[in-house]
């Protein structure tokens, strides 16, 4: 028996089988995206469920969604609002501008969103299906974060709004805070889509060529080398001769050197970290 929390869907004998569960709501006999068992799952708590899948429904992530390699479930925060107007926020304690998402509202939404058994699971098991608040004060989202999320069964994302969420919710649930960058958005939905895109593309079967994920920026701690394609000459600029040589060893050495040159020039922080790992 594993201590990991149960999957959002009922267990299935093999990846990709349709899930079957009881429901009081009528089901559509035909649907473009039927729920699949054991698919990597994103749970998204948001005031704007209509914002999803957004760009995630396009290109590779959209194709993977149609194929059942991953799925998403939105949890509409307004459904848990209080009073006649279904209020989800209130004024900050101690005064100040803006509004804060209420802990009772958000707490009920989290309870509804997280996988069955998650709340009572050990800390390590809960980390396998992390509960994340998208916040500008959080730890930076990196390629390593995307890889960590992609290795688990899924992630629950809280898209903040207004001035943020009540701190007691973060403390009570042990929520991980993650930031897309050192800037402020009007809400977490755009950040959620960016982070999910970076994560979903790492799932098995999403990229047609597994080597693509291994060679791109950040995969080895360096920025990616320059890319070229036909025509061989454009506006008087030619593709570097080494890339046309067919000599795989020389091509690999050139790409490594270019990745190091670009990283040192553009991201001294990454360059220092890469050198420390290399020399350590």
C-alpha cells in the first residue's frame, strides 16, 4: 500500500481507460474530452473557470489534452461564496486598500478540489500532489519546478485575486507559494496557464521527440544554443558551416560552446550555478 493520496479519478487497470463514477448530473453521451483514468491532472481554483483551457487547448498541450495524456478540472470559487451575492472577499484586517479572499470560502473550495485522501495524507505524500498558491511573493517557478510537478500525479493551483488570500489558509493547509516572476498580475489565471504549459510538455508522450526537452534552455542548467533552418542563406547571413558539416561531434561541441557563451552573457546567475555544479 502506498501512502500517496488517491488519484482524482478512480483507479483503473491501465493508463487511458475511461473512468466510471456515480453522478446525479446527466452525462453527455458524446464528448470531445472524456475523463481518463490515471491521466496527469491539474485542479484549478479560480474565479474565472471560463479562462481555461485557454492557450492550453492549442498546439501540443491541446493535442495531449484531447488524447487524454492530461486533464484539468476547474473549481469555481464563486460557488462557495457567502450570502445572497456569493461574496468571496472582504476588507483587509487592520485597514488598507483592496480586498482579501475569505478563508472560509477558499477553505471550502480547497476541500472540494484536492484529491480524495489528500487532507489526511502524510506531508511527503501530499507533496506528490502539491497545493500551490500563485503569488508574487512565492519561490520562483523554474524548469526544476515543472519537472517536479510532472513526475507526480498532478497539482492543485489556487489563482489569487485582489490583494491575496487570508494567511491562515496558507498556514492551515501548508500551501506552497510559487511566483511566475518579479511582477504583479491582476490574477493567477495567466500564471497558471504558463506553469501548466511548462509542466504538461514534460509529460510522457506530449513532445514528439524526447530529445527536444533534454536539449532546450534550462534542461542542463544552460540557455539553449542558437537554432537555424533552411534556407542556407538569408539576407546575406549563412548558417554556421559546422552545422552543415554532418559531423555530429563537432556540432555537439559547437552547440555546447554557444550555450555556455549565451548563458554567461545573458544570465550570470545561471552561469555561476552551472560552473559551481561542473567544478564541484
